[in-house]
């Protein structure tokens, strides 16, 4: 499976709580509505939380940034071909435009990052 990992940073003026609420309650239903048109197999939101762990990680790994992102979106497709075909369809283009317009409401694109990959599970519970 092909996976998109999208590391998200909120737009200036939004608190992390407001960003995450908007992402969960407003944007997620748009992704769900686009699921078939864009051939999305799975969509997961990982919301950044405040804990004492970053301090412990800082001590173990000096210089490691631990608070750069407000969340991570993970999306899966069967393969590149199915994603490309979906994005080229009229319905796929329509839903893609809706998602991009909505993302501009809460995501700072200049400070967010995305990458494509394939998971290789090493261990599971």
C-alpha cells in the first residue's frame, strides 16, 4: 500500500486546541465524503498532546525537535495507479479541490511537510 504522511502545523492565530477541533470536526467529514472518489483506503489523524515526555527525549537525544507539529495525517491507497486514476477523475478533482480549500483554513502550508512511503511493520503487539 502507498501511504501519505502529512505533518501538520496550524495557521497563525489558531490555538492547538482550535486547530485540532477544526481538523477533527470539520475537515475529517470532508475526507470521509471524498473517500470513494479519491480511492482512500484508510485515514488516521494523530493529534499532538502535551506530556512530560519531550523533556525526557531532549535529555536522551539533544537537539531533537519534539514540538514542531500539531498533528499528523496518515492516508493509505492501494497503489500509485489507483490514486492517480482517482485524482484524474472529475469527482476526484472536485473532492481534491474541496479538501485543499478547507486545508487552507487551518494549516500553515509553509511550516507543514508531507512525504510518501510504504510501511514495513517490524513489530506488533
